[in-house]
C-alpha cells in the first residue's frame, strides 16, 4: 500500500464525543461517500430522536443501522432484478439478430 495514495478525513456522528478518523484513497469517490453516509446517518438519527423521545443513543443508532441494512438489501435485490432483466434482453436481442441475420 502506497501511503501517498491515501489521506485521512474526520467524520462526526451525533452524540458521539470524538470524530472518527478514516483513511480514504485519493482521487476516488470514497471521501464523498463517507461524508454523504455520515450526513445520512446523522439525519436519520435526528429524525428518530425527535419522533421517539427518551431513548438512549444506542437505540437511535440501532434504528439507523436497521434502516441502513434494509435500504442496502432492497438496493441489492433491485440490482439483481435489473441484471436478470438485462440478461434476458441480451438473450432476446441475440436471438432476434440470429433469426434476422443482422
């Protein structure tokens, strides 16, 4: 690992005293992804904290973790469905081209 390819960023999650220091690769989308993820986590944390008063921060982060896992699984399933549909369309196109000698 060439250390010059990497740099550190700090991200802060709500109600956690110290920021997290993360090492990300230069010239990639990694920094933006981590910063966007931090914003998303903090936004959902704040939403749950305002909707469900009186819980501890671990409970709010647990709710955010479940939501994030659900979104990941839904996205993964949608991706699989899209890939299957594209594969079927490729087969249909190949068959059409073979039939019509195009």
